[in-house]
C-alpha cells in the first residue's frame, strides 16, 4: 500500500535524523527528502516539532497495544516494565535518529520531557485498579516519568537490552522509595491548598 504524505514526511525527518542533529534540520530539508512541496507538508504539519509529535504519538499507540498483549494487566510494575521495554524496542530501529533528536545537544530534548507524560496516560489506559487511588496520582506519575527518563538515558549510552532490563528492574524495585519521597511534598502542598480553599469559602 502506498504511503500517505504524512508517513512520507515522518520517514523523511527520521532519515535526516539518522545523520544530523535536530537543530540542523528544517522543513525545507524534510520536503526535499520526502520529495514533496513545502506547501504539502504545511497542509498536515504546523512545524518541525509537530512532525516529531506525530512519530511519538504513533509509537505510543503501538506501545499501548503491545503492552496489553504482553503484560499482566493486574500488576502495575509489570505494566510499567512492558511499557518502557516496548517503547525502547520500537525506538531501537531508529536509535541514531532518537539520539540526535533527544540527546543533550538537541533543542528538542526539553520538549521531550513533556512528551514523556504520555507514559502515564498509557499506564492509566491499561491499569484499572482501585488500589492506585491509595497513592497520589501526581506522585505516581512523577515517579513513573523519573524511572523512564533514567532508563532512556541509560539506553542512549548502551542499548544492550539485557542490561536495560536489569537496570529497569532495579529501578522498579526501588520505585516504592521514589513514590514515598515524592508523595511527602505533594501531601504538604495538597494540605496547603485544602486549607487555603477552606479559608476562602469561610
């Protein structure tokens, strides 16, 4: 089946990223690589970042599907493990492009931090359990993103998946401590907000 213009554009950007840092790429370069007019690209994408988000969003849809197939959906740690490993497995085919996109020199690196929050959405779509209400959602989400960020930084240094699995397993074993440390300041803020709300309504 012939690829759509959107798919051609995403492929062209990833192809450029295999050899170039994100900072050196523009819409004109993508148009030349995709063999499309710039106007055709602008019809689907606002800017270069939106092409990247299209790629990541497609990856996340696939990660969700794979995780539902692979993970024990009643075990939150198994879900987290599978989400991250599936994501890195899908990234592995484009490893150089991913490194050039979210490496320390890239202007997109900080934007990727906000894209990381998709990992919590995938988790929430899969894990349906009242027990998760026992932990502040914000605390849990920050802990999840923290684990993912550490793991992907490790993956960029060495993509040996057996080492990544071991690294991630250790992080998940310690995740209770991470959640506990983060939940304390969040509880403090929650209490302040609650007191402020009560004083305003009094």
